[in-house]
C-alpha cells in the first residue's frame, strides 16, 4: 500500500530536503564491529594449539636460542642425512608457527591494546601467515597432496584478516569522528 496517496490530515510541514544529498538508504554507513572477548580467547587458544603441534619447530627454536639438541636429522630414500632446516617439514612447520604467533598477537591485541597501530600490525602478521600457508599448500600439493592444516590456516587467516580489517576501519572512523568534533 502506497501511503503517499492517502489524504493529508494535518498541516505539518515536511523538512526541506537537499537535492544534492543522497537519500538516507544510500548514505555510507559506518563500519560497526562487535568486539567479543570470546573471539579473542578463541584466537589465543587456537594459536597455542597450533604452536604446540609444531614440536620440531619448537625444539629447533629452543636449540637455536639456548643451545642443546634440536630435532633429529632426517634421511631421504637414497640414505642422505639432512637437517630439519633443510627439510620440507621446516617450511611447513614455520608457516604454521607464524600463523600460531599471529593468532596469539591478534587475541592479545583484541583484549589489551585496542589501538590503530597494533591492529594494523596484527593485520599484517595475519596476512603474512595466511600467505605463507597458501604458498605451503600450493608448493606441496603436487608431491604430498593437500596440506590440511595449512589449508585451514589460510581459511581461518582470511576470516581473521577480514575481522581485523573491519576493526581497523572502525577505529579509523572513530578517530576521524573525534578529530572532526575536536
């Protein structure tokens, strides 16, 4: 039913509209991001789990920083011995390690330090980790098939990256709004 065709019962004046201004529905809406402590804790938990899954990477980091034994050497089909860093496992594990650290950073930033610079750093770290894991999936697909955990890291990294981008945009919009009224 078109209400504009009904007869007017009052003499109230309608507010004047500016012809240059777009209608209410066409105006840009501010980005609203709902921040939840649950999302932060889930990111931290997944980050810790992913890091704990990378036992050889953790052993290599410990041995590199503090000395001591690192991961056991590997032997290929021809009997050649090579180190963990020379193996394909290192590239795979390092990508997941970077992803775990990015998730930890993202969760801690969401809980403790909500500012534009740190959210931008978290976004860059998440994008780098997702990109590294995408390269891992593509690099090893022909020889080993799909690498499931790096593929999930790419998918979750894209989700987290979109969330961080929206959060960053909302912080920038709030900063502009505050500067505009100051």
